[in-house]
C-alpha cells in the first residue's frame, strides 16, 4: 500500500471512530488528525471539509454493508435475520447510521439511494410474480423489515429493554413476524 493510500485509510478509520462517537456536529478534525497520526491539512487535501469526510465514511461503510448483506426477496425473513445479526455485531456502524439519520439528508449518499432503488425493483418483481404478497407496497415492506431488524440494537428505540430476551429468540420472532407479513 502506498503512503498516500495508507494515510487515507488511517484518516477514514480515525474519522469513523470520531463520527460514531460525536456525530458530524461534535466531531473535530483536530482529534481525527491526532488519532490518524497526520496533519489536519492532509485531511482537507483528501476530503475538502468535514462534511465530505463524513460522506466518505458513510459511503465506505454502506458499501461494506451492502456487500455483506445480500437482499433476497424470496427469503425476506432470512434477510431480516441477516440485518438483525449485522446490527448486533456492528454497533459502531449502527452509531454512524444513527448520527446520519439525525444530522444528514439521505440524498447525499449515492450508494444508499442506488441500493434502495434496486431493492424496490426486485421486490416489485417478486410481488408481481406472486412470490411475495402485494398487500403492502414494497417501500413499506423494506422499511418495516429494516426498522424491526435494527430496533433491537443498543441504539434502537427498544434495544435496551430487551436485555433479558436472548438474541436467538428475537431473531426467531422477527422471522415469524416478517413471514406473516409477506404471505400471499
């Protein structure tokens, strides 16, 4: 790895920690530079400003999420389970997503928008073919799956109240609920 690539990777890693902890408003370029072991001017050379750095961090992690989680319209309960497991295993990324939801507009992340459009088209095809119930619009189905699957993380609205419920039980109930929603 070249020095420039290594420096950029260190900056992105330090920025991920900083943004996950403080959000974009509370994050400080000085702390990111110190953590990455670089000059703060280098951050501005690579990323122009804090907002662009945050956008790059989000795009990097969302790309990793989309590469990890394969959308399967013919197995939406399994997809919900995969999202649940990912949320449980990646609290730092879930914190980034929470900050993103609070502080940014969804229009700024191209990978997120493209992924959503692709999932909607795939889900509409499955509904048209009768493999998934068309009782709910695809946007509602996907949003519900994502909300239910991520609500149990420590950052979700109800996650802290489920400490006494084993993750395996939550996963099973989640799969049953999604299966009930999509029956034709």
